[in-house]
C-alpha cells in the first residue's frame, strides 16, 4: 500500500485527485492539507510514502526542502504550473514534478508508482 499525502490549496484540484486515487486499491490518500506546515505536522506522526504537493509560493519550496532534509524516506512529487518551480523543487530534493495543466490522471498514477518503486 502506498500512503499518499496531498498538499494542494485548490479544493477542486484536491477533490479531483482524491477521486482518482480512490480508484486504485494499492494507493491510500492518508491526508489532504492546504498548507506546508500541516503536511510537516502530519508526517511527524504518521507514515507517509509520497507527498504530492503544489508549490505556487516560496513557502511551498521551503516545505520541499524541509521534508527532503528531515524525512528523507518520504518522496515528493511536485504538482505545479510554473517551470521554474519544477526545476527548483528537484534541486531541493523532490523526486519529480508534474505540470498541472497537462498531466492526466493516468500520468499521476504512473508517477506515484514510479516514485514509490524508485530508490534515491
């Protein structure tokens, strides 16, 4: 079972990702949060394999760096609309980054599986 935490401010996007993830029995969406601090608090006390996270602001990039350094076994998949954010997320320790505007549900699930099966 892959335990996924979703960090996304936009309710519509959160609900769409939740609906898609729930179709697969090998993925559990353990928590949905709107802010980086909420995700870190959750990770402190719960098992999370992958964080899918929006990083539309500087605080998002700070959260990527914090999770990557404090919780190195938790992999991060960025979910953003900015190309520069994607590059920076990878530099800060994210496994990968997907673009909100051209990622299909199938792409997201494929990326979750690849991320979970990879080794750093």
